C-alpha cells in the first residue's frame, strides 16, 4: 500500500506521504489514545500474551498488520495482540497455532438461529470450561483450549456434522464474541479431541 493511501489507526486521518513506511498513527496523541482505549478483554490471557497474531482478508488470506502476506509458519510475519487490534488491515484478527499445546476445535454450521445442532451439543457437553466463541459467519463455533498428544490438523465428520481440529501450522479467525458466557481460560480439550477423531 502506498504511504499516501494509509490512514491513522486511531482517528482515520490520512497519513502524510512522508510518514515512515511502518507508521500507524498520525501523531503521538493518537498513538497514546489508541493504547489507552482498551475494551473489556474477553479473550484468555494465554492467547493475548502470545505474539502470534495476524490480520486476514475477506477471502481469509493471512496478512501482516501492514498489509503484506503473512504465513502461519513464519513467525516474522506475526504480531502482538495490541498491534493487530490497532491495525485496520483486512477484516479482522487471527491467532496462529504453532504446536505449543494451544488448539482450536472448529465446529462448522452448528448454529441455526442460535440453536445448537444435536451433534455440536454433544461436543459441548463433553467440553470442560474453556473459551468458546462464535465464528465470523455467525453459524459456527471455535472452541479454544489446550491438548496433549495431538498435532497437525484434521477435518472429520462427527454425528452428521463437520469438525476441524487444529494444533499447528494454521491460523484461526478470532471474533471476541463469546458463546453463552464461555470461560476466559483455556481448558484441557485432550479428551474431547480423542472423542472427535476417534483415537
């Protein structure tokens, strides 16, 4: 993106064409205001503390905070939660899974007018207290947690629904829209994953 086309991440004023290539704010005042304007945190601290955040496009292509291509396997393209939330690049934030034990279970098309499909209800009944949020589509759920003995990713059918389980080399979109007052922590999903993948 050309420097003259960029906008301040706080007030949306167009940045000067002479601004540094990595400039995100039009002034020190906007930089301070952006960092002070912290909404109530709903995400678990374990996710917020990691510098494994990216932005993503409408077509879910991962992007850096400056709009360049990002990769779920290249840490140099990731940023902190603060940096990503202060960026207007793309349409939203995402979190990268790198195999450290943080996992995500993605339930596709499991909500119809806010009502859980029976197959998804079975999974949630077996899920310990953990952070669960509604996906960008509004009809899916992302169950965030920790698990041991699972790596990579899998897409499997489960009781008539489709479930994706990921632990590494993948990013997942983050909406910060908790499902039914989910916990602000990462629970142990090891047993739930074994139930889903059959191992």
